[in-house]
């Protein structure tokens, strides 16, 4: 039995003996770029059915078929954690999405704050980054990247029973703050490069579901803050414990 | 008094009334790019004397002078923590150095492991990244980036009383492991993209000063692992507590 080294995300249902048609891009990647052929093994996941070992049954230039052989990992969903962040420069925004997927966020929400510069995001491109990160990190789940949302509106329509950790000025004991708050549905909010506005800060501090935490004495860039905040949360309440 | 928004790292000693000559590059940046002129204020730090407010006394195209007026922040050194990592692709290596500086590492050591691909690093360029990160994160300390060292040699000549946290397969309770080990001098070792070799893993596990910790159930890329490991350490033993 050949060892499968390539992991691919597909949308098709996965199960014993299931046939998986490949898209043109996937066929090009598998057979053109990665030089796989009939009989070679690939690992598949679709975000719902765990990870499966599949074999190439047909390999064409623009199409192909895989057949599912055996489940290699059961489906494992991350904790119910959202990451809200204000989009920054393109490369760093890509990075935040990639890191959020690796660190086990369930949903990624770009938000527009008072000091956010970016007015638009490419949702499809960010979603593709999340898929690629899931392919590489061995996960069986792909977080959804939502469209850009106004922080103001988001807070007004905040879902019941979801806690919000927001990263702001220095405060003691992030882990203890989170554990004291408890709860199973959370969101992390990372401020924009220019910081929150006075209005936003006042509003956030008054919200019963919002918990400010410190990320140390140095100023972190938004992309560093995203990874650090996810680490703090995963250690205190998530699946790293 | 004008507000200083620009932070510059200089090598010159800083103190009340001290005159600071600018290098050609610094003069070009301050006066050419940032459009500063005589009387404008700049924040300076040199990694030893804290942060100082200085005023532009002379502004030329290729030279200039600043005069130190008042200390704005005392010198604050990070905990005695080294970050050892196997260099990866250029952009991600740059990122690790930037993040290590932001997250408060005292020394950054690129290491060559059995599975490290990169044979060379540009030490001067990485050091410049650490300086730039320190300028942006509001820190008064710049971590030293050393030359590429062989992991094998480094472990053989390991400094007395320095603990080593290495990030490997899943193990429970990273924070508890670190707090139990205690000590004030630490190093974090991030493995290469291909993982440690069997020889390295066996050797690391047998070292009395080495403590394996888990970074969760997903596989993290080396650059994510660096930020996550620094977060775990800073929370357990560092200046985030």
C-alpha cells in the first residue's frame, strides 16, 4: 500500500467506496504538478466526514476520479471559537486567516472598526487560504471566512451566550480571566493597527459578555496578536488543555 | 512640544543633552522619507538606556543631528529567553525573527537540524528585522540574532542552568510543565518543517534540561509554533504573568 503524502480538501461526501470526481484545478494539481497517477494514494477531507485514504482511479489532464478506501482519522471539530479581526495589509491578513485555521478557530470574521483602513476584502481568496491551511495542518475542519462586517452592527446583534475576549491594554492574568468567565461559545476580537477608538473601547468595556485580556507589556502587531490570543484561549478553555 | 511618532533605534549612548549623529540611511529616512525637519521630535532607543525623546537639531540630505531631551521610558529588558528555530522559507524566517522580537525573546538562534533545508542565513538582514520589530513594538530592547548553529553542537555545549522547552508531539499541560521546571534562564526550540529526526528526538528526550511541551492537537507551521510557544512561555514564566 503506497503512503499518501498529499492532503486534499474536497466538497464531495466521503465514505467507504465513494467515488470522488476531481475539479479541473485539482486534477491539474494532482497529476500535472504533483505527478500522481492511477493507483497512487491521497488523503481527503471535506470538513464533515473525517479524513479518508483514497486511490486514484482515473487520471486525466483536466479531470480525474478518486475512490475512498478507508477512514484514517475521525472528524474532529475545533472548539466553538470565532476570531474577529480588522483586516490589515494583504499579506498580514492572509497570514491571520492561515494562522486562525491552524490554531483551531471555528469561524473567521473580518470586522470594520472606526480605525480600520481596509474597506474591502476578497472573501473567496481568504477562504482558499483557510482551506490550504487546513490541508497542511492535518485538520479535518475548515473554518468559514465570513464577509466584512461592521463591528458596531456585530455587537448590537451579538449572539446569545457567546463570550467575547478582546485584546487591549495591559491587564493581569489572561488565562484566569477566561477560566472565570467560562462558557463554551467564544469569540476573540483583535483590534486594528490604529487601536480601538474611544467610542469602541467604552462600548466594549460595558458589554456583559466582553472580557478584556492582556497580551503582555509590548505592543503586538495584529497578526502576532491573533496567534498569541488564540494560544491563550486554547490553553485556558480550548482543546490544548 | 511636538508629539514624537517616529521611533528609531540608534547605537549611540543616550542621556540628557546627548548629541546623536545620524547615519546616512537614518538621515534619508527621517528627512527625505518622513519629511521631518529641525525642531521635530523623535523617540530613540539603543537597547540599553531606555527610550528618549530627542529633537532634530540639524537636518541635511545625508546627515543630521538629534539632541536627547528627556527619557520617556526606562530600559526594560525581556526575560532571559532564547528562541532556537530551524530556518525555513525566507518570508517565514523573517516573520519568526520579527515575532520573536515582538514577543520578548532575548536572543534568536537559527539552528541547523537533521531535516533543515536552509544551509545559509543572512544574519545582518535578520538582525535588521529584529531592530525594525523593536522600533514598531514600543520595546527598548533588541534581541541579538546569532549566526546559524548546529543543533548537535549547541546541545553538547549547552550553557549551565538554562532550561530548554522543545515543541514536539502532543503532551498535556504545557504551562504546568514549565512552571514545574521553573528557573529563570530558558530557551525554546522550534523544530524544522520536516520535524526532528529520530536521533534528535531521542537525544532531546534524554537531556535533563529539556522539557517537551504540546502546542495542541493540530500541526502548526514553524512560524505559528514560534508565536504560540513564546505565548505559552511568557504566560507561564515570563513578563505576561
